[in-house]
């Protein structure tokens, strides 16, 4: 048993905040703006965080929902959530200079869909209908993929012996496995994915918030409402035993009434949240008397992803050009 905190304490979950895929996507947009100049267009939100989107907009990024909003020949970045082959084809038809900032872990699931569709499997994709990642993944083989959210009653398959489940990368691990159990009751021969689809960062943040939630009267999770992994953290904290858990985009959204009878506050943030927003929450909590911050670390992360290949190629070419010019001068 861990020692129970006493007095007004903050339990700060670690890992929290930016994952490697988000970091890569945001840096890709920043470097694209530096290299190509504004405007740089982004299909959908580069990551699901208000602050990040607003900050990039100030630098000249333009976020669009559809490709017909992008002038032909422009620079277009695909978000970390990935896109379907149809979107890629549309971008090519419009002669857009695309940079694919899809998280490599999402790309892995796309490749799994391609592989199993080629082998004529029915693929049950566990995820949230309408989420960009799910739309992009399902778009790899729309005739072979069924999206499974909460209700499994309508799931029908052609051959139960050629049936596999895959998942959105940002789901709750526990809820996903509950869905798998129910699917397997209906389809006993349902096969598991070749490797875990739920990303390491999602799992690590959920493990940390479980530990924090079990010892907290109140949990505050920083992140946006359309961030699936952020919303899951709130749910996981409650399931772990937190008496209350709330999501905020900014410290200014914290409410006085949450603190009645509260001695211990847990804090974490979704995988698309910059650390500065967490620090602003800690400042707010300190002003309320919660100045004792204890780190609760359940894993160390050192994953890094290289920049999108299109951007690396152009930056390398520009670097060579500068180097050659310097030699000539």
C-alpha cells in the first residue's frame, strides 16, 4: 500500500501530455510554415487541442474540413489522425503538395487493414463512429471494415473463420477489451490483431491516471472535448475511484464548487496537450492552497518519430542548396 497523502496535495500524473506522434505532427506544421511560408493548409485539426490549433493559426496555418477549400498547388498537411486513400487521391488530383503527418502508430493500423482486407477477412474496427482516425482507417477497405462502437447487435460477418478485430489507437484499454469479450461471445473464432493497436502513450497515460485517481478526491484532466484519449482519461480516473473528475481546456475553466471537501487533487493531460497548460492549472491550484505537488510516475517514455518523409526531403534539399551557395560564395 502506498502512503496516503495528507493535507492539500496535488498528485501529478506522469506520463502525461504530448506523445511522440503529436510532437511530430505539430513540429511538422511549424517547420512547413518556416520552410514554405504561410499559408500552410491542414486537413481537419492537426491534433485535437484548441490551444495548439489557435497557436498555429496565428502563425499562418489554415485548417480546412474539405480539400476543395485548398487552392490548387498549395501545401497541405494531413493530420496526425490519418486519412483514407480517397483523400490522398483527391489531394493528388488537386496537385496539392502533401505532407503526411499521420502518427506512425495509426499508419500501422492502416497497414493491418490493408493486409487483412487483401486476405479477404471481415475486419471489426473498434472505435468511435465519426472520429477522424476511424474514418481514415476504415477508408482503407470500406467493403471489409465494420465500425464497432458500443452496440454489437448489428454486426454481421460472411465467414466467422476469417474474422479479426482492430482498434482505434486512443481508446480505453479496459473498455476495448470489454467490447472484445462481447464480440467473442457472439463470434468465438474472432482473431486478435497481430500486435496491440492501442498506442503506448494512451496506455501509459491511463495507467498513470488509474494510480492517481485511486488516491484523489478530485481529478482534473487538461485537454479538449474532441480528444478521444483525453475524454477516456476522465472516465478511467472515475473508474479507478476518484470521487469526481473533470476535463478542462484551460485553467480558467476550473470551478470553485469542485473543491468542497477536497484534500487531494489529481492532475493529468491528454496526449495532444502542451505542458504549459498543465503548469497553468498547477498555478491555479497553488492559489487555492494546493501547493504540495507530488509526482506519480508509472513509466518513462523516450519514443521519438522522425519528421514526415516529404518534409525531410525538402528540408534536406534546402540545406544542400544553402551549403552549395556558401561554397560558391
